[in-house]
């Protein structure tokens, strides 16, 4: 963050107060000192019980909390805070190994989370986004108070606020997707490549640019449901038992459940992709066994991109295959992957632009 941006952030933050809950003494003291540079008031608590008591004493603009704490953990505290004030802005500091908590936190409506160990630059980015969010909420609140006399003047401000709130929702979903990536850590940049492939393939098919741009965001969320699959099954190097396969296959419906109910077109598209990206044109896929054009178009595009990248990658249960072999398998079939699994139009356009997709793969490979 540049010096002028930092100065501006400090000035904008001074009217807000923070409750910071962290059980690690050294981290609590150092982080509270940093927050004191920005916020008008920073009050600390050492566990969820103390944090909840201090929360009840006054109104807070922001609550920032750790998850794993003695007496009462952060999850329990946030649940109680959101019960008392569903609109309370809450940020969570979370280690990568705390992914099982994230689904509950998303359901509660947390506004952002900061990955541990804390990175100052990323922390400042989250602070800046949170301050911007609070400013937009204030704009919306003032707009509603003066609606009758200011409706024409403030419509643009309200639209900007609502757009920003939508962006915040998308960002939160993307962070959850990142948490799923940490859980399924063999995939690395796989989820990002899927969006680039899908956007490129959609363009080759002549789909509208707006649709292709939504694919760039939505396709990487295809496997977000894997956050709900146990590591023992997710990372098993050998063939799954029928019971394990049933659990593994449930990630499609789990992903759709996570994304369900949004008014955002990109998240609505992501919900369709998460549910249907394992369906097949011939009706032999899962979870619903639908086929043909009953499968949403965005899922048909994502399906072939996902299979292409998966075949290129080394996984615990398979070796990596060269690009030309992967293209041959998709063109001719190998008993497991068959041309009949794909929408014929999608399949044909994929073969036409396979070399361009391979260039995307080469430009976004996982670090060794």
C-alpha cells in the first residue's frame, strides 16, 4: 500500500471503533497497537466469553476475532453476536487448518476473514475493504433517512453501494473457494485455470461476452463443495469404496447448497456449475443423472475444462498426462472419458481451441 493510500486509510478509519478478541497475548498486543493507528477505539478481550461481555457494553463498528480460544471459542461468540445483531460487521482471523468452521461462519454472515499468520499488507487490504464497506452502509443508511427529498440526488450513490455489497459477497465466496483449495491442496492453481479455460471456450462458442465474463468468476467455484468432504476421503490415494465414492460425489450438491439463494448473477451461475459439472450429455453423470440440454450450458462448458485440466495434473491416484494425450482421450475416449459425455458443440469448440487452452495451462502452472 502506497504512503498516500495509507494516510487516507488512517484518516477514514478514525471514526470507527473495534472490539478485538485474541487469546495469544503477544499477537493481541501487537495487533491492537497496529489497529490503534487506524481506529478511534480498540478494546481487546482474551476469549469469546470476555469478548461477548464487552460486546454487550456498547455499539461496535467492527468485531475482529480469532477462532480457537479457551472458555468460549470464536465460533460460539460470533453466533451469539449475530443473534443479537445480524448486521454487526465481523472479521475472523483464521488459520488454514480451521476450514471446517468456515461453512458455519459463512452461514452466520461474517464479512471477511484474514488468514494467519498475519501478513501486514493483506491485513491492510482487508481493513481498507471493511472501511469502504462501512462507508457505503452509512451512505445507504443516510439515503433511506432522506429518501423523500433526496431520491433523485442519491440514486447513483445507492446503486454504487449495492454494487459494492455485491462485490463483497463475491469476494467472500472467492475466499471460501480459496479455503477449499487449501483443503484440496493438490489442485493448486487448478481452480483459477478452470475460469480462464471456460471464458476462452465460451468466447470460441460465440457466447455473449457478459456470459463469458461470468464464467471467469463462476467456473472456479465448481468444486467449492469439497470443503465439506473429510480429508481421509478427499486425499485417499487409492480407489474409493462405494460408500466413500458416495460421500465424494456429494461435493456437487454441497457446493450448490453453499451458493444457493444469492441474488448475484455470478453466484447464481456458480450454483448451477457446482451442482451440474459432473453431469454428462448421455445422462450417465451425477448427482441428478440429467442429460443433453437439461444440463445448464455453463456446467457443460465447465465440465470439459475440468476434465481437461484434471487429466493434465498429477494426483495421488494418477500420473500427469501430456497435453496431446489428453486431447486424444477427449477426442476418441479411453473407456472412462468418452466423447458422448460432452455437449457436441462444446466438444467441437474445445478441440478447435485446445492449443490455446494449453497455453493457458503453461502460463498458470503450479509452482514445483
